């Protein structure tokens, strides 16, 4: 599992003789975007790693959703149980 998002980062390099400076297509690089110490970071991904990292981020999101669902179910159960005990008193 990997926390983050795989995305295509498009940018202009700033070199005056480059195709991107004259209105051509911007440079594209597939990256992993993630937060560290409150800052967004980008990790450039080699083409051979993209699908594997994309699958790992999907597994992380699925696991996070399962934990959220279990936590919400536990909270509902606790509120219901404690609500019943107040009524019984």
C-alpha cells in the first residue's frame, strides 16, 4: 500500500528554445503526489513503476474506506448502547 495519488504533472520548463515556450505541449511526467509534514511533495515515477504504484494507492484508499466504515459502525453501536443504558436508568 502507498498513501498518495498518481497523476500526470504538466509544466513548462522555461527554456526559451523549447517547444513548450512557443505554445507547444507542456512537458508531462507521471508523479506520486503525497503530503509530508504539511507540504505537498511529488515523486517522479519511471514508466515501469506507474501501474504498480497506482494499484498500491488504490489498495490504500480501499483499506482506508474499510477502516472508516468500521469506525462509523462502532460509533453507531456505542451511541445506541449508551443511549439505551440512559433510558434504563
